[in-house]
C-alpha cells in the first residue's frame, strides 16, 4: 500500500491560509495511505504521532457507565449534559442521542470535564414527529449515543451555527436597542432555517436508504426518527459487508489518527483525532456513518458500477484545500473553542480546548 506524505501540500496550504492561522497539515510526520475500497466507498488513513496523556471516554462509553447524563430541556435546539465521573468525555459533532422528547444530533465537538455540572449543548432534532416519551423511554433523559449523523449535507447545515448571545449587564439589551434585537432575531431565524435543513436531510437520507435497500427503513414506531431508521435490520445487514471489508484496515497500524472517505469517486469527509487511541474508540461508529451514507448513494441499477476511487494524493489535496478557507472562531461548550475555515469547496472545523490544544478536526466537502 502506498503512503503519501502531506508535507508539500501542507506548506502550500499554510502559505495560502496566511492570517487564518496554522494549518493542521503542517503537523510534522503526517502521511496518508489508501485507498481501501468496498463497492462505492473508499477510505484513506491519516498517519501521525499521537498526543500524550489520558484518552477520554466517548459519549457512548460514559452513558454505558452511568457517568454522563444528557438531559432534555424542552427546547429543541438545546440540551444539557453533565459528567458526574472522574474522567473526561469526548463529544463529537454529529453524535446522535436517543430518547428524550425527540432524538437529537449534537452540533459541537468538545471535552466534557470531570464533575462538570450541567452544561448546555446545542442540538438539532432528528425526529420531527415526536414530542413525548417513546414506549418505555424516559422523556427527561437520553439513553444512548451509538450512531453518528450519516449525511454530509446535514453536517454542513449544522457546522456553522450562529454565535451565542453574550450575556450583558443591565437587563435585556434588546429591550432598548433595536440593532441588538434585530441581531438576536436573525440568529433565531438562522437556527430555525438550519433545523429545517436538518429535517430535510433526515427525510432525504431515509428516502435514499429505502431506495438503495429496496425496502422502507422508516420505523412504524416513529417514522420521522433517523435513529430508529439506522436500527433497521436490512440496513444493518447491508452495512455488515462494508464494515467487514474496511474496519480491520483502520485497526492494523498503531499510528492512524484519522481517516478520509470518498463516495462514488468524490471526496466526502474526514475526521482527525489527537491520538490513535481516540481514533480507535471512534472508528467503528464513524465508519458505520460513512457506510450508511454510501449505501444511500449507491449508483442505481444492479449492474451500475461505482466510479473509481481517487488516488491517495487526492485525499491530501482535499484536506489542504479545506484549510485555505476564510477563518473565524467562536465559543463552543464547556470552555472549548471552535475555528471554522470556509473554503470554496469544503468546510474545515477544528475544536480546541481552552488552552488552544486541538481535540478534533472535521473536513466536509461542499
């Protein structure tokens, strides 16, 4: 398997980024291998040196241990999360939480510290038709986070939420400042618009999967639930072939810290982590999301062939180009920061701790 260094393109990306900040690909020693291909899905692996230090729990691990609670607030676009344990917990943008009054997808990546207290976290609904308990579930809490958003378009819609309203002394500034009131109104409109886009993409994903599997995936229990659609037996069976062909490749080498995926011959998305250990914890869940999207995007017709997978240098170019975009930064959650770079053909998001150390990098093709 050929491995391609990212150094030449990293230098170009860094020069192009200019005042936008340092480029992720400028990190020493990164290289890309692959592609590993099954049907219309190609996977490339990013190799590099792991950051030292303890590896956080994933959200699902923390929920399984009873260390974290994700709590319903009664607001569609905000939940609360609390870590009562002694270990940090990694939350990734795109994590789907099941339960509450309706299933949600979380919108930011961050590390939730031990003994965190209740922390607000932005979310979008991925189950439009429900606002009450489902069967024996607790409508006040969320029980699992085993799936990730399997739609690049939905992730793009969520990736640039409006900056949160900063609290100000002296009462509500909107009451006496029309400009502030207008800004707050625009932010609310933007959230509502993005929520509609997420609902549209959930419906589109269900439709594509039903077509690709030649069977409905919507659950009679809650037809609008993306989470329940992802639990469909025929979908699980179809995912098995992809996972069986690709998962072991990501677990072979001890220096893999991320991956890039291409679907139908086109670069689609990438995720990078600070360490191989965290990558391994996230790999199964993230691969399942990529596989699900690929199943929904399979070329029509039994005899239709998927386009050839791009060579590894194309994955390098995709990452480098995404980092050339116009940069802005915002607060995320639990003291984390988020830098977004909006390029012509891709969107780059980097989540950082308060000290500036990065904890997750996401790349989405437009």
